[in-house]
C-alpha cells in the first residue's frame, strides 16, 4: 500500500476522505467548529477535484432532509454538523435511520446551549444516541480520516446512516501528521457506484408512509434489528481495512489491560491523556489500564464484558450529563451492560463540559478514585471533576 504523509487538521482529514470516497451529493450548513470541513469540500467541488452536487441549504434541518432524499435515489451522500446543528436535525435523524439511508455525517462535537458555547464536549452526540445511527468515535485526526472512509463501507453495506464523531477544536482544528492512503486504492475499497434507487418511477416503493398501530411496531423493529446485525459487518470492515491499509481498528481499544486491576473508560481525544497517566500509575505500582470505546452504537457489550472480567474497579468518564437521570450517558450504558454479569465496582466521572480543560492532574485523581472504589468494593455518586464550588 502506498501512502503520503501530510500535516493536516482533523476537519481537513475528513474532507480529504470524503473527496477520496468520490461522493455524489453534499448538503450542509455552516456551524462552528465543523465549518472548515464543508468549506474545503466546496473548494474541491469548485475547482473540479470532486465531481459532486453541492447543495447550499438554509438550515441543518434542510441539510439532513436533502441528504435523505439524495440517498433514496441511490447517491453516495455526506454532510457535517455540530451541536445546535445536530439538535436541529433531530427530527430527520430518526427518519434517516428508519428509512435505511446509508449516508455519512461528521459530527464535530460541541457543547449544547445554553449558555451559548462553541467548545467541546459530547452532549450533542449523546442527545442523539437513540436515533438509530451507527456512531464511531475518533481519538486522532488519523482516526477521523480512516473512520470516514470505513463509514461509507459500513453504511452502504448495512443500509444505515453512520455518524463519525471527533472532538471540536481538540481534533478538528489541531494539525498532526497523517498517512493519506492512495486515492485509487480507496476507490477500489469503496467503489463509487449507484446504490439502490428507491425513488425511481420504474419501481413501486412507498417512502415515509403512515404507520398505524397495526404496523408501526414491526416497522420500527426493523431499524432495531438492522443496527444489531451491523455488529459483525463493522468488525469485518475494520479487519479488511487493516489488511489493505495497515491500520487496525476495534470496537473497543484497550491499553495495558492484560494485567490491569483498574481501568478508566474514555471516548474520543481524551484517550491519549488517560494513557499517559495510566503509565504513571503503573510506574507507581498501580496496575492501571485504559479502555477506549470506538464503536458507541451499536454498543460493544460483549467486548466490554470480556475486558471487565479481570478488573477490580472501573472508572467511567463522561463528557456529558443526563439531568434527572440515575447517572450519565456512558456510565449508564456500561452499568447496564455489566449488570448481572460482573460485580466490578464502577466509579463515574463528569469532566470537560463546555470545553473545560481536563488536566493530567484530573486524570490522576480519576485513577486514584477508581483504585479507591476497587478497594472499598463500591463507587460513589458521580464526581464532577474540576467543578468550582
């Protein structure tokens, strides 16, 4: 496999991946911090590097609606958004998954208002975790490029929409060296060909029909069944990508977990800092590891159960909250996953809301509290890391 190394931001890495995927339709509305993705794509279209229809819409709701319509005609479709833009798409996200439209969307994670905030946390994606979309999470700009390419393969194979999440500014605007695969090899991997056209006058499909009680339940279950069945395909795509392009991905990435007694669960860019501190903890005699969730939907329950089996304590780091809920989004998912199968103590943490820095000292505290929970045999109520009194 031939590659070219180039310094590139996470946003530009995604735009480059979309160009290599040779998409047919892009519909998008600008919003910080994703705007430079669609700006770069509009540049590719304008200068002839990408032969695609670029639709300038009046809102994110319209962007997602245009993407659904384009996908139903058999086009390869892409969009991107963040925060309030994703929230504005909320109604149509459920339609996209239930209508089985295999589009790809980059969501550059940003805090939801109010107060108005343009910085990073995970509240936008967590608010849409039940919308029926496959969710993949990047921890580097390289991940963002690779996952975007794989997202087209996954979505078109399973006829489901795929959301690629990357942390706003932390990944979206930070430059790092990226290995760019050869464009021709990418197009062989995901050949651009017409998908099933379900809006052709030559066929007899009905789209968006009314589902009365006699039919809605079964129709809705089809979307549930589809995302469950996508698990094996996602694994196959990860394995095939590694074979062709040399970079391996897993639903759950683990570091130092083989002999670990405690572990901290993360998603996204904060994984790197967690790994640094886990190595410090090991040097101090604490067998610490890190578990990073790559595939958030469908949730990797079996993989987490396997990793938890040898642990004495697990810390779970959320960058979002669930006001009024029993706990926060990632913690709740993991607690549900382990319930009845593992008695390992869980300690929840909330950190980095609205772009608040999560320092190495914060990670040290989280590992210490997870170690404490492992020794006491129970966790405490969620700890709000770095919250000022």
